[in-house]
C-alpha cells in the first residue's frame, strides 16, 4: 500500500511539473527558480504540506536567486576574459573546433529540424530540471531533498567563483569578435517562440546576465549532478536519464554556447561536488545514526563504505516503519 502511494506521488509530481512547465513555455514565460517555487507551493497545498514546503524551499530559492544576482557582477569587474586556452584545448582534442564538426553534420539551411528544438528546449531547462528533480525528492523524502539541494547550491557557487576569477568567452561571442570563423546561430531561429509571450512576473527582470560564464558549463554540470543523485537514490532506474545528459552536452556545443572543455569541466565539477558531499554525508550518518535498512519498495537507500581498518558494526535491521524515507513516503514527515 505504501509502495503504491510512493509511486502515485512520484507520477503525480512528474506529471504536474511537466504540465505547468509546458503551459508556462507556451505562454512565453520560461520557468525560473522563483516561478518553480510558486509552482511547487501549489503542489504542496494539494498535498496539505505548505508550511513544510516553505521551511525546506525558501532557503534554497533565496540562495539560487543570490547566485543569479551575484553572477551579474562579474562583467562589471572588467577583468580580462579568457578564450585562447579554450580554443586550443578543443582543437587539441578534436583537431578542429567541434561546433563546426557538429554543424556540418546537423545544420539544415532553410528549415528547423526537430533536434534543433530539442537542443533549445534542453538548454532552457537549465534551472527547471534540477529544481524539478528536487521537487520530486521533496515529495518522496525531504531528507534526500535537502541532501541533493545542498550539493546543487554548492555546485552553483563553485561555478560562480570560477567565473569570478576566470571569466571565459563562449564560442558565439568569440565568433562575433572574429576570433574564430563564423558559426550558425541555431538558437536565433528557435528561441523566440519560448520567450516571446507576455510572460509572468519574475525577479529575473532585475538581474544582469553574465555573458562570460563559459567555464565550467553549469548547463553540463547540473544534469550530471541530477544523474549521480538519481543513481544514488533510485539505483539502475537512473540510467534512463543518461541520454538526456548526453543530449544536453552535445546541444550546448552544437548551439555555440560552450566549448567541449567547458562541458568536461562541468562534469568534473559535478563529480567532485557529489563525491565530497556524499563523503561528508556518510561520515555524518556514521556518527549520528549508524546503518539503516528497510524502507519503501523501489527506494534504494545509499550505503556508506566502511573505511579501511574500521570494523563493521553488526546492527540488526530496523523496521520499515522507523525509516525516514518510509515516513516521508507515507506522509508522516511534516
């Protein structure tokens, strides 16, 4: 019964978030963190958990908005913008800049192929995807939600610090300045339908974008982090998400938004943040709670390795009713 409830909540959350995001996109109002929070609050009202939602989400939404606000300060500093090293790195890996290789294969003059829309859509899901995944975790298990969101915020600010000390030019800007040959502007012919509507009010109107934030690619890092946590929480089912990660990585290069070396760096950042955060989590669990077992069917509780020289403690399994994931899925946590 409880496993069925957990699957029902998962399906409800995915369907709800997909429908609301689609409606906003059709209205020319793409989801931003503040809009996602409002959408999530409406779902929390349906689940009769508005206070728990506010308690869990407000700090993270505030941190995301702070990150978005602060990153607009980077261009104002007037520091030297790097690009030569990025061009050389991509040429070293491929012999030729990879966006030209992809555009020779995929660009269709005179019409927009279906994959151009897919690459544009996945690019615009930059914030929507990780926050939607966070909403899914929040519905299922608020502890897992906090665990993922802390990693997501740390990854974002790690990217911000890199942008601060190493501002890097994206390919489209390098082409515009004549530093590399001209490129096809894929998103110039696909972006307008997503952003041309009347839209909804958002705090993003008062924020300045950072156009020299190529290295690392957080567009590549976010889906990688989602995949790693999905693998941790859902086991092998997470492999169904892997093609999405690859599509994003190919898309940001094909659309001239990132160099391949940016994508590699973004993946490395995600792996590093995940490894560090999971190590700290395991140490915390070992010090506070010890091993857990049991829980709702289909939910894979992550296990922490025993460090060399440390004796494994034989703790009898706790009943499923005592497991925090079970309590959350059963609606008994907040």
